[in-house]
């Protein structure tokens, strides 16, 4: 399945994790350029002409002895893996801040013994310099423009609730935490657009939410980023993005995971502009600037 999509240097990179590859295409024509073979690859990050790909380094299986993961460095000119660094268990999303790569480790295959760390990688030496203890079952990591990272925790779906944490990249310490279900988020300007789809095995129910957070003041704002009631029509939010110019808000609905989903577009005030049927499980976004 497609697990991430990014544009860098005129190329479109798509992570197809169970197929153990990253497909590389021309960003404008979508013509295939090549592929990068990486086992159970998950997410992408870029810096200085390099692509960074997180890897579970093992098959798709819940296993107490699932292997520790790694991040591969890829030369974006040759599409060859140049270096690897071991991180935590089942690494997920990554972010580059300055000369450091931050990697959210989930340990999801080793349930109930989840990982709870963010690995910090020095990009010069490509070594792990430290692990930051955050919370169990980490997933997304998004940088703001103030030197902070927002890291999501999925909890354990029983007694440990999902949460959102702020890391100060100057000190590499957690400086604030929110008891907020954050299945994914997109930061535009000083606003984080967050949706939560929290499942509980205790109730076998999902709790859906759409939140706003001011990353400058680090405070949750009142209300929802969908303001016209359209959220009642969204069965399973699965992706969020904000247009860098218009500030239109995009939300995908995976619905039942086996039939075509829906992409919704809202204006910056949270009112629906349009929707369109997509393929199955719409999830990830990449904006291509007009030439």
C-alpha cells in the first residue's frame, strides 16, 4: 500500500511499503524514473540532495522479536542507498531540523512492548546521537517554524490514550504534552490542523475529532477546523493537508477501507467548497507548484 508521497528536486517519491519499494517519478509527467528497494519502507524526508527512508527492516507481522528498524540515506541523483543507520523499533515519520534527522519509533509490531522514543540522527556522521523518551507507539513528527517538533502517540488502544507532544529541538527535550488524539496533523503558518480517529478495544468504538492548535503559543484553540457540519458525513478521516497559498483545507475519508474514498476541500474558514470520489483509502498529499 502507499504509505507516503513527497516531491523533492522535481521528482515524485511514493512509498509502497508492503511491496518494499519507493517508486520515483517525474513530478510533472508522473513518468517512472526508477525505484529504490527498501524492506517494509514507511516514510520519507529530504535534505541536501538526499532522501531518507524509514524501514521496519522486516516482514509485516506482529512479533515480539520483530527486528529493530533503520533509516536509509538515498542519493537523489543515482537513487542508490549510500548509508544506513539503526534507529528504534518500527520507525515511522521523520523530520529534518537543521543538521538533525528526527525519527518517530513506534514498536508497533512488538505490542504490548511498544517503543517510546524519537531517534536523533546527526546528518553529517549519519549516527544516532540520542533517543528522546516521549510516549508509546509514536507515529507522526511535524516541525513548526519555531524550532519545535510535534510528535503523535497512538497509545495502546486500551488504557493509554493517544496524545500529542512538543519537542524543543534546541534542547532535544519534551517541553509540553497534550491529551489530544492526533491521528495526523498538518502545520500551516502557526496553526496545526489535527484530526483524531481514536479506537478503543474496550468499547470497540471510534472517537473522531477535528482540532486546531496554535504552535506559537502552544495552545489548543476552541472549536473545529470544519465549521459547517460536514464532519458528520466523514466516516473515517485518513489524511489532512492545507494548501500553502489559498489555505484551503483538504481532508480524505477512507470510509470502509475497501471501497473508493472521498476527498473534501474546505475553505480557510472550514466551510465545504467541494468533494470528489477517489480511489481506495486516500491518505497522503503532495503539492506541486505551478511553473
